[in-house]
C-alpha cells in the first residue's frame, strides 16, 4: 500500500469514526474491547447496523496499525547511524570533475551501499558494489584521457584499502581504543592515507625524460600538468571537450594514416617491374639501314624504383659539446662537420643525406644543454657529489645595449667560472663574477654553495694559479675564512 493509499485510507477511517455513534462505556468508564464478542441481553441488543460498522472500524484499525509498523521499520533502515560513517562522514557520490582519492572512493562505496539497501531491502553483495565502483572510477580516468591499469588490479587496490577501513572501524569498539586520544590516532592514520590519490594510471614514471613504459601506457603530454596537480595540490579539474585541440589531434592522426599509406604504396611500386613501351632494337639505332626488312622492334624491360625520402636523424652530441666548449658558432661548426664528411667520402654528389646545417646543430646544442642541467640537478638532489672543482676563463660575450630608444649589440669580456662535480667530472653550472680577482671568485662560489642542498662535500679544488691558491687573497683561502 502506497503513502497516498494510506493517507486516503486513514482519512476514510477517521471520517467513519466521526459518523459512528459514541461507543458504549462500561461502568468503570473505559471503552470495551471491540474485538470481543459483545454479550447483550435481548432487551438491550444493538441494531444490526451498529454491529456492522463496529466490525469495519476494527478492520480499519488493524490495517492502520500494520502501516504504522511498516513506517517504523522503514525509518529503522534509514537511521543516521547506518548512513553516517564515523571515519569518513557523510556518504557522497563520486565527482566526475576530479580524479578520486581513497576517501572519495570510500564515501562512494557507502553511498552505493545505502542506495542499494533502499531498493533491495537487504545488504547487497560486496562483489556487486565493487563492480559498480570500479566501473565509475575507470570512466572518470577515461574522461581525463589517461591510460589505466587492468580492472582486476583496480579491484585489488580497492579491496586492500577496504580491509584497512574495516580493521580501523573494528578497533573503535576494542578496549585498546576506548579513550578519545586513541580513537583520534586511529582515525588520523587512516585519513592521512585516504587523502592520497587513488592512482590507477598505467604509467608511474616521474618525468617524461625517464619514461620506460610502452607508448600505449604513457600519459599524454597535454595531461602531464593535470596529472602532477592531481597527485599534489589538486586545484585543477576535468573540463569539457576542447574542440580546437580535438580537431588538431584528429588532423594529426589523419596525416599519420596518410603517411603510412603513402609509404606502403611507394614500397609496393618499388618492387614492381613495369614493361615500357616498345622501342627499336639496338641494331636499328646503330646507324644501319632503317628501310631494310631486318629492322624490327623488340620490347625492353625497365624497372621503376622510387626510393623513400631519407631524413638525417643522426645525433651530434659530441659535436655540439665541442662547439660549446670552444665557443664556435653553429654555422661554423656545421660547415666544419660537412667538410669532414666530404673528405671521408660519406657525402657525395649523389648522396647528401648526411649534410649538417646550422639549424640542426642549434637544436642539438639546446638539447644537450637541457640534459646537462637536468643531470646536474639530479646529482645534487641524490647527494652523489663529494667534491667540486672550478676553473675560470675570460670569454667574449655579446649583449644588447639599450641607450635611449635604440638597441645595439656589443661585445664585452667577462670572467666565466665553470663548476664541475667529482667523481665523473660532471658539469654543474657556470658563474659570472664581477671580475677575475680571488675575492670576487670566492664571493660567487660561496653564494652558490649556500644555495645548494645539504651535501657531504669533502673538498673544493681548482687549478694552481695564484688567484686561486694565494695564501692571503686566493679564492680557496677566502672560502675557508667564510
């Protein structure tokens, strides 16, 4: 019976009670039980209409009591103690705007459990709830365009944290956790872990440079910043579809498909031998009488081969390092490299694929500089530096001089101090002091060492010039005083 039926039924019963005559009272002033069969004398027997209405009133009261019992039972299923969690609070569904944490997963678990209890009137199975949770989580990560691990592994991660949640919840009722302090410690320990991201990404590599995962598992380049944010401060969210970026990605994929198709067709044409049109035989072309009956033409087979384009993908790491070391421009270095390749017959008139231009060398130099800076940062963070060595050199540096509204390029001589780490002679950085005196060199070195993380430095070395090793004004002596 629905709530509307109950309401109508209750109103009907109340109206019937109003229309009935007042019940007969006993002498003690209480109403007699209507379920009992009334004993009447023949002289005071009530009318038949009154008896029928009394039985109907009894049935109405009985149904009304049953409905009240159902209301009480339903309110028992929706108690706050059943819906609220002592650790995670109010259950909530997952948000499709951010990647979920362990706490979000548990709140979603409690939310699904309560919703299924309302419909099924009983506690649902753990397998069914886990399947729904895993499906929702995978959908959110797919919306963020991030490859994920297998469904079985996601289920295992959820089950592991769920067991920890159950153990923490049981400990609230044990004697060891009767005090409020112990309860707070148990709750805090679980909540600290719950604040972490429920990370189901297939790639756990820290930086793109150190990617070791297959291509289909890598996090897309456009999602790297979002993934880093979700693993730390969690200020970014999943927005709608970026129409412009989606169009660019589709165009890129179409170009890739066309390029693959074109390369396959070129490879097919390369392997096919095509018969050319009929031509005259060599005898007829050698100056003999063309009007004679012996002049005949015969077909000659020619092969059509189209070689695929070749790109120079050779890395010029050592050449870029040498150009930086000796201060050679990219154009000069490219000309020297190309000339050396011609001398070794690696570049000829028919094959010039190995030629080097200044743009290629510029890209290689920029890449090498970035790699060296990252290697230096990693060495300092991992505390593998036990000693540093420095050496100075005066270089000609080009700068832009702005005077009034005009700008011009000028050259000036600067002192450059190169700093290397030991062991392995790895480049760390270069410093530019105001001058070449020992005091100025010691000042920039001391400032650089102060900004470094805590290192187990055992030595600071240099060459044997008087500027560095002087007993009073040398850079080493001034560093020791500082």
